[in-house]
C-alpha cells in the first residue's frame, strides 16, 4: 500500500504513549489496541494523526478539513459515552465523504441489539438461544417458553459489560434481581437468554463482498471459578490481565473439532455476517453445545484488533501478519468509498 494520510479516531482516555516501556500489563491493556494500530501504521511509513473524540464532533470535522486524510481509521466504540452512538460517527464520516475503516452504520445498528440480531439470524435457520427482553420500568415476568437457567445481559452493550457469575440465574427471583441490576447499571433494557453450556468460540470475518473467514478460535477458561463456576466470558475474564494469568484464561485455535463442525461454524459465520449487513471486519461469537450445535450469541463489528486479541491472532494463524491485516482493513474502507456503496 502506498503512503497514506490516516486519521485515527479513539476515545481520549485511550490515547497511547509513544512507547509502552515502564507500564504495567493492566495499564497497557487499557490502550493496547490504540497503541498497536498507531505504532504499526507509523512503522508502515504512513502519516498518522491521532485524535481523541468523545464529546464534540467539531474537532473531527476540523481534523478532516485540515489534515485531509485519505482514510479514517476509527477505533471509537462509543460517543458521548454511549455505545449506541458509534454508528453516528460512521454516518458522519459518510456525510463528510471520507473513507473510513470498519462497519457501515446499518450493520452497526443491526448487530448492536442482541434481540434484533438474533431474530434476523434465526430467520436464516441458524440456531440461537431462546430469549426475552425486559424493558426498563416493567414488571419482570418470565415467559413460559423460556426455561431456566438463563444468562442476563444488557441489551445493547458489548465487551462483556455487566457480565459476572451472578448473570446466570436459575430462579425467577434471581432473574428479577439481575434484570434490576442491569437496568440500574446500564440504564438500558435487559435480555435474558437460554444459557448454553459449552465451548466459547469466535470466528473472525474480513471483507465487504468477498469474505475471508478466519480459523475458529476458542476462549479457554483454565481453572476459572473452580468446579461450581460456569465458564462464561465475564467482564473480569475479558479485561483483568492479572486474573487471566492467575486462572489460566487463554485463547487459541479450537482444537478437537470435527471437520464438519468447523465447516458448519465458518459457514454460519459468513451467513450471519451477510444477514446483518456487516462489512469491513467483525467477530461472530458462538457457544458450541455438547450435541455439536453451534448457537449464535452475538456479532461484534469492529472488534478489538490489538496484536494479542483473538481477531489478530486468528488472522496470524491464517497467514495474515498484523501489518498486512491493518492494510487490508484500510483497503476495505477505501474500496467501499470508491465503489460509492453506503449501507447506512
């Protein structure tokens, strides 16, 4: 790829230093994606400008007008501290007629709502857990079709926000308590879905029209919680590096999968990607039940792409080095703009 002017948008709290020397693993964990992306693009001889954006859109407009980037690499997962506003940044960049990386606005919206995405995917005859949505300020009454145990989550949050062992409930009383907790903490509706006992699998997908499906990846929970603990991707398991090291939480290729199961999961990931109108890059999450059924859990457009994260390590396993992965993501954003395609 020829030298590009690249504007990298990110949360102001995650502006990375020039070097990671002297920082603890937990400190680095906070801005590892931003650091890896910026340092790798600069090592690729690109002209990179970093902008922390959260409260005002004016600095984004000014940076575009002054810097005139060839492409915007967006690492924003929220705006005005609201994760539901990430699609507005993509929409704004389209209005500015600036190429940008990652998913289009419509795909971000469809993937954000766990109920909507599951409904759309179910219509494609892909297995999804049974679920119910509990709006705020409504009495919690479990539908008869929804059998316990359940896992309760915020309807529109990602990154395992608000998920802990207490998220799994096995009585109606605990269901009401956990729904109330989600309402209070996230100020959004809650979703309770059938808890699928099984393996936690991730599949990266890269592309706009022609899709590249990455190897099936697995989050392995080590000795997490002991025998009584359910193996789920809690907020602590996903983001606490000390805890990960202590209990042996790691990710890597999903081993011992029958070839037909692997093929089925990868086909499902591609179909889900298309059903939700995703482009750029995304990670599709599954739980693999004991009977071999892969259940779609959620889609994550614009997932974390730090060198150590599942998407990048799966790409490397598939022969795509980190620098090449970032260039591919840039190319996809530029080519979408050249094609004049907007799914927003």
